[in-house]
C-alpha cells in the first residue's frame, strides 16, 4: 500500500509543478474545473468488464496552445468478466480466478493522471486538441500481479465547445497502456468546463483622464451626450462603432439604418460601398436596400434601377377600397405595362407604426391593400394577373422615422416596381404623391 500512496504524491506533485513552471500566461482566467462522465473500456480478457466512470479534472492554460490537466477517475463498479471452459462448457469468472476469492463479483477502479493538451484553436468556440500524459490505475481487487497500482501511458484527444469565457462542454477519448504487460484500456467521456473567475463582472475604475470605456472612439461623456451605451462599442449593432458613426460617417449611432433604405449602416460602408446617409446612392430612383435585397441591381449604377411609382393612397381606416381620386395615378402604371407586355410589376404595401400597432395585423392589412392595387390593374387596366406580384410589409420597411403617437404618413404608401420596361424612364419618371 505504501507504493501506491507514493505514486499519488508523485503524480500530483509533478502535475502541479509542470502547470506552474511556464512563465507565459495566455488567458486572464487560466484555471478551469471539468467534471465528466463516461465509460472505462478494458481488454476482453481482463478480469472485469467495461463499466461507467466519472472523471474530475483540474486544468491550467499554460500557453496559447497548451493546457495541463490533473485528473481523478473513479469507476465504482466493474462487473466480473467470464470465460468459457472448453472442456466442460461452463462459464468461469476471470475475476474470481485472478483473486482466488469465490465471493467477489465486481471491482472498483480509481485512476489518476496528468495530461498535456495541444490546442489547435484554443480561444475560438470550437476547440479541438490532442492529449498525451502519464497516470496510474488502482483496482480494489488484487488480480494476482501484486501491484495495487499500475502505471499507465496515455494518449488521445478531444474537443471543447466554449459558450463564453466561463462555460463550455467537452468530449474526450484516452487510450492507456497499463502495467508492465502493456494491457490496453481506454476512457471515453463527456463533461462541462468552468473557468473560475471568468464570470466576475469587470471592475470600472475611475480615472482622472479622458475615459472611453468601450474603446469606440467616443469618450464616456460624449456617449452620454449622444445617448449611446458607454460599455458597448456598437450601440445599435449596425457594424459601425459609435465613434465612426458620429465622427466619420455622420450617421445615427442609435439607428442601425440611418437613411431608412433597408441596409444597415455597416453594410453600406463595408460591403456595398453606398452612402449610409443617402437612401438612393446612385440617384436612379430606387432605394439602395431594395436594389440589393429585392431587385438584384447595382446600387451604384443608376442605369439598372427599376421604374418606381410611389403612391400615397389614403384608405379609410382598416379598409382596402381605392378611392376614385387615385385612379389617375394608377392609370399611369397601366399605360407603362400595356406599352411593355414583357414587363412585370411588384406591388408593395407599407404602413406606419404607432405605439399600439400590431405587426401581424398591419402586415395583413398592407398585403390586402397591395392586392387592391393589383385588382384595379387587372379589372380596369386589363393587365394579366400573372405579371403582378403583391406583397405586404406592414411597418417593417419604413421610409422615415415614426412618431410613437402619430406614426408618419410618409410610411403609409404603396410602391410599384416595374421590371423589363426598357426606355420608359425617359417617358415616365418616379411619381411621388405626398
């Protein structure tokens, strides 16, 4: 018994020494704790069968790519393994043979280990790694080798998935060559990871100098002026830092779409290279977002813009009937479609948003109003219904900001986009009835 106690002391001491000798620290919270459950797999001729096990690991991130883990594994009940006597055909317990005890039917295994983990992508969410180390396995029953504790060489690998700096999950596999005979065992388990200290909220330290807590280019005092979050670099999540919005592009740091064209400010600057303060960058008559999201045209080329008729039709409350005063505007659309039988039209209904507006109701209402325009073009304009596509957006695509009490009449509109009417822009310009 003295030998295995010495093994334990040596393993723990060597693991702690190895973990603390590296000078470089790769993470603010290097220590982590990881409980796991799984299976201990032993060779088929072993005295015991495979069984469940639980492992407790204490880890330390030594370098960007290296962790060291000390582990304690317990398999509480490994049932006896049997062999068949070929002469008699009887099943004989390998465990009872090895121990000489006819009353024993199971054994307990306790393992200790120190592993080094080589990480490929340590500080990303998906974190695969290889592992190698040493350890020992102690069985509660003497299998006849007079060695209560067998040394083990370990190798394997696994993968971690980090939800955040504090919590993650993992799956591991280790193969072990145990004892002087090189008997093979393996451990397969899954578990959780907890970096202690990582969940502590950051301390805000007062300073006599200019303070920019989130590093967005605006001081905390300026953020209070603009109404932005001093601890969030991109308050409106539009892809531009608050400082860029205020000082470079002059956009609204609290509105992700400053020009209400359907594209976020960051997309306009870094992806499409359009002007985040100009709804129609190329001046072709169609908003940048509609060109990108619906039409598939170039928001920097005015020549490919579709023909847009923008109608401000006033419907009675919660109604879809079109009044005669708007027939003249709709007849202009009829003329364009008749002159261009190959052309198609997309009819979009939009609404403004009040404090008590219901999204689903407004989307259905704007859909019905778009269909009312389609019905007029079919019934009175004799346009083939297959050429017309009505869509209702409710208040999802405003043209300007809404007042929470009064809404905004400019957002209550019907837009008709005509595709395939070449040359018509010289004859019919964009119609805006405000």
